[in-house]
């Protein structure tokens, strides 16, 4: 995975803090817990997990067609970003992960046609009790794409 398509950490941190603040607001009367949840989330460490999977070109075409048709949203909703060329396609979205799929994970999927690889990176906030949210998000996306660790 290349660094040119991955947003800076402050951007990811602010997205995750907003999402966790939204969860806090939903779980309390009149949404009062949203401010505390957002404040706390800003101070939590962001964990990252990534995996690069080699896939056959036919599998890459299938996956891109499923994302374009919107049929591969079992893991979450993703937006396709315009790439500089057709050789690298970047998808970004949020996946529910962790215990009960309640902890949001920011996921970036990079499909690189030239190297026949799909890279999956997940970022998630972790508190005192480690849920391995980022690792579970990568596994969830890989499973929804029906990818095994070694496709070749």
C-alpha cells in the first residue's frame, strides 16, 4: 500500500472521534453523552492494522464490479475515490468492528492492478480493554470480499 492515498492521522482521528461522539449521543438522554465520548475519543490511541493480499486479475475485476454495483456492502459502506490512473483504485469507508460491531473502524481499500494486490488498512480507537477493532475490521472486509490470505 502506498502512502499517497491514505489520509493524515489527524483526519482519521477526527473522523473516529466524531463517530464515537455520535454513539455517545445516541446512548444517553438528550444526547448529553456525545460531548464526553468525543472528548474521550480524541485522547485514545488509534490502532492500525493492514494486510496486502495477492489476487488474480479476474478477482480484482469481480471485486471492483461488486463495489460499483453496491452489492459488496456487507462490511460497511464505502466511497470510491478518483484515482490518478486506472491502475490504482481507492475505496474508503467505516466498518462496525470490535465487540458487537459497535466500535467504528475507518477502512481504506487499495486495489492495485499493476501488482495484482488488494491492500486493506483499518484504523480504530482502542481504550483500556483492547478489542482488536482494527484487526477485526480487516478480517471482516476480507471476508466480505470473499478473499483468502493467498489467492494465487
